[in-house]
């Protein structure tokens, strides 16, 4: 018997959320466990519901999708979050991915493509719909993936010589979350050692302060 994939929808447009829910519930292996109106509701509700996949809109009142994605992944780095948006600009797509989203799907895609995206992220794969792939050109000259504001904060702490445990205490997050941030920072910057992270922080002014939240 196939496990039922538990999906949560976070979108401030009720008709959009209801439409997506109707589409997804036509599949025997999916169930929608929650439809929420903004990122704040997602933070308050979803940790207790333990969804397998979250479909996250970007522009919402109270708390937007990017910040909600980052905060949810801080609490549970294994969450699979798919951004579902009408914005197809490269800036939106690359920023969503840098904040930890596993995929990006435009709201005007064929209905079965949302199911395809969910299946992909459940396999641990990144998914970009056709329109998003076309907008997101590969970076030239090996440009580095941008660090999120939280990753910059973690980098600052690490560059000051703090251990994972000390960083966790300062930021009031788990050691596991610090380890995940550290791994992502090293991957994005192409740096394998702590000394390299410290050198990068010094050369790029990270030790003089952290970046502003997006």
C-alpha cells in the first residue's frame, strides 16, 4: 500500500487554495491536511501537523513565504517546501531556492504539473516547472548562490570561532539546525574548512555586521 502524502497549502487567496486542494484530492495518494492564509499561520500550525510537503505562496500578509520558509526549515530542516507563485522573474526563483525551497511552480501550470512537482520533492529532488526553468538562467562565471540572512548570521558566529553548540545557544536553535546551516553555507560558498569560512567572512565584511532580512 502506498503511503499517503500529506500536503499543506499556504496561500492568502481562498479561491486559489480551494482550487489547488480540489485538484490534489483527486489523487488517491495525496491528502490536503491544511489550507492556511499566511506565513504566520503556517508557523503556528504546521509543526504540529507534520506535513510531507508544503505548497507556499510568496506574497502574503503578516508574514511572507520567503521568511516563513526559512523559519520553518530552521525548526525542521527535512521539510519539503514547494513555492507556488505567479512571479516568474529570476530574482524571485533564485531567492526562493536560496531560502531552502525544494522547488518552484508557477500558478498557471497544467494541474498535473503540481502533482509532478510534489512527487519529485518527495523523492528528494529539486523541481522547477518549465516556465521557471526558462526564467532562471545558469549563473555566469560560476557565480555563488546567495546566503540567506540567517546563514549570514550563522556565518558571523562561526567566523568568530564559536562551535556549533555555542552558535545554537546564542541563536536559540538546535545544534542540528546549526549543522544544516553550516553545510549549506559551505556548499553555497564552495568552502570546505572552518578557516576558509573565517577568511571569506573577513574578506567580504561579514565580521563587520550581518545582512538585512529579505
